C-alpha cells in the first residue's frame, strides 16, 4: 500500500516536471503496451498526463481509448502532411513525442497543437457513433442537449460531445497553469483553431421522406469530414499562419499580429510566436531535430521537397535502385490483394 | 347552393368568426413552435467491424458491436490484412439505438441511410456503374439480455454513385470519394426496443459480385425517426381536431337534409371534403403505440392523398358551379375532364407508393430507386403525376379566368336585373370572391412556410426560447387546412333565414324560365345584410 503510494507520488512528480510540454499526452499513442485503458488504475500508470488529465481519465475511462486513437491519428496525419518538408513530424520513442521541436512557439508547434486537439474531437465523436461510449450526445454535461431526453426530442450531435471533451482534456494543461502566458494563449488559440477546422467543414446532408418520398418532410444532419480533409485544412492554415505577440488590451492579454499591417487573424487561423529553425542539421542538444541528411528529395521540384531546398544546399547523391513494385493487382474491398511483382529501376536522390 | 350563411351574416359576425379562426390558427402554430420538439431526429452510427470466423454456419448468429457478448472486433482493415481475414468473414454490426437508450413506439417510423467511406487508391478505383451487393439482416429484442429474433433478411443491390473531386494522383491516395446517400431501410413502426443490423459484403470474383467497389474503409448509417415529443403533440392535435370537424360536418349535413330540395353537387362535394378531412384527422395512429402495425406509414400516405385529391376536386367544382354561364351542371360527370387528371395523377402516385412503401411492408430494405428499371418506372410515375398536376392547374386557372370574365360581364348588366336575380348574382360573386381570397391566402401560407422550413436550419432562437420552425410548419399548416374545411362547412351551409320565406321561392319560380341555374343555386331572397349590400355596391361600381 505504502509502496504504491510512493510510486504514485513519484509518478505525479514526474508528470509535474514534464508538464512543460503540453503535448505530452500524445505519448498515449506510443503506449501500446498498456493494452486497452479499462479501469481507473490504468489512468495513473499512463505517462504523459498531468494530474488534472488523470482526473479526467478516471472520470471518463471509457473515452480514453478513443483519446489514444486520437493521438495516433494526430501523429499519422502530421507525418502525412509534413512528408515532403524538412521537418517530417518524426517521432521519438521517448517523451516528448516530437522531441524539443514543438517546445518553442513555432509554426510547427502550432500545427501539432491544432491537429491533436482536432484529432481528439474527431476520435471521440467516432467512438460515440460506433456506440462505444455511453454519454455522448445525450450527456447532460454537454451544452445543447435537450432536457426532456432521448424519447421526447432525441439527442444532440455527437460532435458537440467530441469537441467539448477535447476542450476539457486537451486545453486543461494550458488552463491549469493558471496564468495567461503568451505560450498558453497561443496553444489555446491553436487548439480551438484545430477544432474549428472540423466544425466549419461539417457537411450538411439531407433526406426527404414525406408522402411518396417528397420533400414535405426533410431531415438534415451534419456529417463529420474525413480526417484527411481536416488535416489538409489545418495544413493550409499552417502555410498561412500569423506571427503574433502578446499585448495587453485593457486588463486582458491578447495575441495580436506582430506586423500591424497584416489583417488580424480569425478564430480559424493558426498563430505562432517564434520563427521556426531551418531544420537542416542534426542537433544532439535538441531531441527530434534530426536534420535532413539521408532524406529523399525530388530533383525536378522547385518546392520544399525539391533537392535544392530539402538538402539545404549541401547537395545530394543519386543512386539507381531496383524497386519491386506491385502491378496488375486484383483487389477485394478489404484485405485481399493479389499482384504480380514488377521490377523497375528508379533514380533515387538522397541528401548528403 | 342555397343562400349560404356567409351571405346572410352581418359584417360584425363575420369578423368575429374570422378572428376566432385566426386565434386558433396562431394557437396551432404556437403548439408546434413552442411545445413540440423538432419533428425528426437523425442519429449517426458507425458500423463496427466484426470478424466471423466460422465458415459455414447452420443458424444465423447475430453480432453485437458492444456490450456483453460483443463480437471479435477489428479497428481497421489493415489489421484484418495482417491477420489474413477475408472480406467474406467481415460483418458490419450496428445496434439501434445507442448504448443505454431504447427505441419507442412513439417514434412511428425508422428509416436508415447507408454511406460508404471509400478511400481512393490509384490501382483500386471504383469502376463505372459499380454495384454493391449487400447481405443484410435485421433483428430485434426487447430486453438487453434476450435472444435476437430475426425480423428481415435480404440481399440487396445498390448503385455506388461516387466521384472523386480532386485529381486522381498518387498524392491524393487515402482521400475519400464523395458518395451519394443510399436509401437502405424503412420500417413503418417501431414496436421493439432494440434493433440490430448485420451487414455483409460478400465477394465472389467469378460472379463479379462486389468487385471493383474500391477500398471500403467504413460503413456509416444514419437512422432517422420521428421524435416522441412531436408524435405526442401531433396525436393530441388530431384528437382535438377530429371531433371539431366531425361535429361541424354533422351540423352541416343536418341543415342540408332539413331543406325541402335534394342536396346540390357543391353541397355534396363540401361534405366529401369534410369526410376526407375527418378521415385524415381520426387518430388511428394511437393504435400504432400498442400494436405493431407496419402499414401505418402507407395508410397515412393514402389518407393524405385522398384529402389532397378531394381538395383539388373541390376547387374545380366550386369554380364550375359559380361560372354563371347559364348551363346546367350540378352533375359530377360534367367535370370528368378536370377531375380526371387529379384522379389519374393520384392513382399514379398511389401505384408508386405501393411499389415503394407497399413492398417495404415485406422487405424493409427494398428501394425502388436501387435498380435501373425501378428508377425509370418511379420517374415515369412521378412525371405522369407532374403532368397531371400541370394539366389540372391549367384547367383551374382557365376556369377562374372564365369566372372573372363572367363576373365582369354580369356587373354591367346587374342594375338592369330584377331584385331577386341581382341578389342572386351578387351572392354568387361574393361567395366566389371570398373563397378565392381565403384559398389563395391558405395556399400562399403553405408555400411560404414550406420555403422557410426548407431554407431554414430548423429552429430559431428567440431570447431564451427556441422556436421549432419545422414543427410549427407542420402543426400550423395542418391546423390551417382543418380550419379552412371547418370555415367552408360553416360559412357555406344553407342559411336558416329562408325557412318560411314562401314568397321568395315563388319569385324565383317566375324567373326560372330564363335562368335555369337559379333552380339549383338559389332558393332564397332575404333582406340583404350589411356585407351583402357592401359587396353589391362594390359590384356595381
């Protein structure tokens, strides 16, 4: 008993120390060893959560699997969106997941925060729709639910629950600091922007079912966009992110564009405080800063995936490699592919 | 039609009746907007992917997505690929409703829409005109631990209508196609608490079944049902309206039978309108709460159809009886040309409805839109019905035009007529104009509210109150047509005041030689009322 208590204290201390990086909970994605998060005990053993998040975890254990899937989804989508950039969202096996790249208030950090807040909302909403969770749209803690209950007027959309959960779980780190540091403001803004990327791209779909299928009676609902689309939206916001600084307006601190000639950012835009490093070279002091040595590049492209920019002017080497490709395949809609193997020679360019 | 109440009523009384009706109208709107919730609810379901390991099963096994006895689940199909699970072993399971909730008979109907999430892959694209073959089973149970009982099982084909909006390149692999919603299931009564859907997409390469349908990532369903609260408000309204219309109908018919002459055509048509309104009002839906009557949805359609065709016929016959062109009508057969399109059009819609909702009584997964032949047939029915509707409105407009032409013709000759004839024509003109005005107002209201409910998102926030616009539309418009029928039966009932007015009938007898129509439409000449004088003056101006 006492042993466990001590262990718990140590864990808590670890958590408190590590809470400098607010996206530590993304480490959940790496915790495949834990298995499914079923009871409250597991919550305490999860690394990467701060105390308040552990409390949320205990309160709604059933949601945690969805949160973990959300973390995985965020990392996958980040890696897809950044596959052609110098920093390709590579993760480490240790905490913090992205190394120290996102500890500064850079554009990349803004993206990571936005995509992870969005992915939690997305994953929780999906879990709701598949019936894994009991509360969801009918939960009275979520605003917008009718007081009369399911039989009288149905439940509100699951997305409301997903977003509300994301707000309480992801934002709690910034709020728990109890201060409005510029970084906390930036993170909160980007978290919200990520969730907005889902909310403002909900598709409205309708079905007519009146007399003889006429539109006399029409039911409409909002469908969540696929996560790839959310990722694309946030990536676009990343490309057009606004550099901001903290300023005091009255008694509240707000973020305003550093360059006053730029028009102020909206709720859906990403904001960042510090300019990004060039991500060119490996830096042993900054975990996660892997550099671009050995990365593949595209010789013909002039964009960031082109060899010129990707290799930061160090040049590249070209190899002829034989690629075994699948061709003339037969597919089933799931789980079955029968292909021939085709070999072809491809020129591959890698950065020096 | 004899001198109706509307002609003999004083302006004051008429205004009072109008105000009372308007109050009821406002009440009908408010009941829907403030008490009732929105008419329907849509719930999203994401199908759980279960694994069926047994190859050839003797009895059907039902796969539960969650809870006790849940199936072996897989998250993604990549997982299935690694475990060497084949497409034929995958069962998509959906439990209706959500965890911890139960369905209720108050939901009236349940319809389910199917959507596929299909990812774009360069080498595994959706072929043109791809058909999905769905092996689907529906089961129900009434307690959480009981056995599932099969309700329906079917093998359905649905056409995939998907397009990929971005360029088909390797870059865009993994994006989803945008697919049309597929009608999936329609059940006309919700008698059980829990429903379970098990969907399979069997692959058979030799028979080309489910080949070339792309890489399916997920199956999503949307379940739509009527809200329990709305059903209760609706039933309450029907239960209140039925006796009101019934009483006025009996009163109306008693008045007509008290007269010495047999009822004329228009009076019979008004009675028929009242009967069809009562037919639609009678709240037989109360039974659907206790009994599992799946045909209630179809029955509701038929009742509405009968009322609409009756209303349309009434307008034609009313116009015809007020034509004032000295020809004897008063027979239903005279109107076959105008009523024919109505009957034919509603018959077409009836056949269409029978093909869709009628077949759904036996197979809830049937959809006439799923097959090409069915789509063409359905379109044919709807187009024919549309042509009939156009034809009808042309006839109606032409008749209204004729009436107005005759009215202006009569106006010039009014002062020269004898008093009885003048009053007779003035009465006809007033009655016609009044109905015309009321009908146009009602029709305009219906159209306006219909547009609002289509454009609007369904509810307005008004301070702290939420106004359910769609519910208000349904109760308001329903109440309006009820009041319309009520008002017609009340105002166009024959007037009392003709009794003991022997002199007037004699007067008409003298004039009937030159005006045959008088025998059918007028039996009374009484001291004109204020409103009567007023319109009379108007007509002379």
